[in-house]
């Protein structure tokens, strides 16, 4: 178990009256059920423990390095993480860890594990069970980076946090859950990724020169110019309407064309589910003709992580564009 922080391990600090992380030994005290597992359970804690709003790519590198270092020592890994950025972290780790043959299961909770109605215990105990689950031939049942939360196991790079209050805080709108837990944990083996048989390849390179432009009615040329044409970015994710549509105003399309000449522009829909189809409407078609690449049914979280990873891998812009069109870790349909 890799404990990074988050609500699951927080307690109210009487001095400030707000939640703060506490150490791992206290989590174990609150979840004696973990002692019933037959296997060996070790823990590694981040120092300092963080609210996941403070997560950054250096911490993804730290998580990936730790998993790589300990890979041969364990059957699976559980990452305890705050919910706010869990989908970003799970997406990033899915790209950084290629050829996984062991589970990496993220989980956390909406209420601290010491709270009477906590969802943390069930999430943690089930995540550990999933991380140690094996097929009849001894191979891992879920050799993927996934999130277990609120009874569902979901492919990490398909998830988004959709609820700030409910115990079902995450959804995977474009892919069925990998498993659902009730009395039994029912695995959806049809969609769980198979292990490639290749050895684990860890890529730590991440280039963060990516920004996100969310289209909205009333968006001004100044705002679009700053984000699309800012010299500090190599790629921009354009969050469009519906099937990938954006304003047809000439000033907007001119800026898109200008930016596409020197940057990678990707079209991801603002809708929670469904896919970008730039051939459906004239405005989408204009984007396609301008050189914008379809993000298909990717979440914004997964696309951001994929771009960080691809740009950080030393690929040329053309190679990055080619890789965006294919599914690397099951992140697009
Ligand atoms: N702010 C917390 C975090 O993301 C929320 C949580 O864990 O649920 O670390």
C-alpha cells in the first residue's frame, strides 16, 4: 500500500478546525479487518502526506518509481489517494507503467476512515482484495491501473470525479466497470486488459507544456489567443461542445489554424459521455480541416496525462499525433 494522503487518512486538527492527514499506523488501527488477509501487507507513506489538490507530476514520478522498485516484491499495489485528483493520477500512472502484469488499484474515501459512517473501510478492504486477486493460472486478475470506489472497479484512465458528496464519487462513462462488488466481487473479464507478457517498462518523462481551453458562449478572442497561442505550450486540449463542435466565427477558426501550424491541438468533448465526431457538424469539420485531432471518447483527465507522457517521451510532434489516434492503455474505445 502506498499512502499519499487524502481524506481517507485525515482527522480534524483541533487547532485549525479542518481535516489534516495522519500517519498510516493510525489507518491500520481503524481497519483491523486488514489483519484478516492471508498475505503480507506492507505500507510506504509519502512524506509529507498531501491533500490531493497538491498533487503534481513529480509525485506521479515518485509513485511510478516506487512501484518499479518494489515490483518484484509484491503481487499487487494499492494507492491511497485523495479523491480530488485521483482520476488524473490514475491516468498518469496508466501511461507511465507499460506492460503491467500486476494490479495498481487507487482508492480513497469521501469520509475519513475514523468517521462512524466512513466509506473508507469498504473501499480499502475491497481494493486490497482486488489487488491480490488471481486467476486460476496464478496470473493477476486485474493487471491494470484502476480505481476502486463506491462498489465499482473502473479503468483509471476512463474515470472522472463526478460527485463531491456521494460515496459513488467516480464514474467511467464510456466504459463499463471492470468489476462490481456486492456479496461477491464480480469481475467483467471481457474488458479487463490482458497482460502483454512483456516486462514492465516505466517511463518517467513528463512534459507539462499542455493547457486546456474550455469553450463557452461569450468566450473572447483575448482569452482564446492567450491559451491557444501562448508560447509556453506545445499542445492544447480544446474542450468543445457535444460531438466536438466549436464556434464558427472567423476569428476563432483563424486562431485555431494559426495554433495548429505549430502546436498539437486535440478536441475533447465537454460532455461526460459519448465521443467526438468531427464529421457530424460543419463546425466540427472546420476544426478537423484546421488540423485539430479528435480525442474521441477520452476524458480530459486521460488526455492531459497522455499528452504529458507522449511529449515527455522525446517523440516528434508527428509521432505524438499518431499515438493520439490509438489506444495505448485502453483509454479510448
Ligand atoms: N481534498 C481531498 C483530497 O483530494 C478530498 C478527498 O480525499 O476526498 O485529498
